[in-house]
């Protein structure tokens, strides 16, 4: 990828995931440093991934919850989709846990804030579907942000998940979410 991307100048890679690469970038149009998520080049022509990426952008941009990272804007540049969001300085919860045991009071504070983020998403009719330590960012004074709505869905929408398809991080899924839909239906019908 080039050093420049539309009005953005890349300052460094922050991370990679299934739905994109996140860069620290300088937005020359607003003169601020942002987190810029860009759909990887190898997925730019995949309509299903494009739809999920745009859905994540629209979903997160519509949320007005202090514990969800604000989206400044999203769009497309040279065939590549992007999301411009607030840069959060801090660590993800997985990295914090790896450093050692957390005090119970700290754990309760983190859980309370993550639950507030989920409640805000649920009020808007959204299910996150991938809550795990690496998707919880801790900023200054342990202010929590829930990130990565890439596989979130509307409570009424199932159109971007195929029958028998499982999305999420298996280690953090409820047992009924880790089976294909047909197996879940069969298990439920025997009760």
C-alpha cells in the first residue's frame, strides 16, 4: 500500500484482522491523527466482504455510546473501502491480561463499561457477535471501548450469514453459537 491514501498519510500499522488493516494515519483535511481501517486489497473485489465492511462502518457510525469508538467518516478511495475513526491510545484487554492477574475491582469496572457498550448496541438492535478481550480497548484510566463490529448484525437481519455458517471467535462463543444452524435446530427440536 502507498504511503498516501486519499487525504490520509499512513504513519504506521496498528493491527490486522479478518475485516481489514488498521493504520495510524494523519488526515490532512482535518489535521488530526486517526485510526484508519482499510479493507485489504485481496478482498476489494469480494462483494460479500465489501458488504460486511460497509455494514460495520454504517453500524458503528450510527451508534452514540461513549464506550464505542466514534466514526468520523467512511467511504471508498481507489476501489478500497475505509473507515476513519477516533484513534484510541491504550491496550487491548488481551494484552493487559497477559501481563498478569487483574484486581477484582478493576475487572468489575471493565465489565461494567463493556456491558454499557453492548447495551448501547442492543438498544439500536445490533448484536456484536465477537466480544473477546482483544476487542476491548482500555484507554487512559481504564476507559473501555468495544471495537470491531465487523460481524455484528441487526437482530432482524440474517442475510449476510449463510446457512450452517458460523462467525465469531470460537473460544468466546456460546456453545449453541459454535454449531452449524442445522445442528442447533435439530438439538432444539428434540427437547
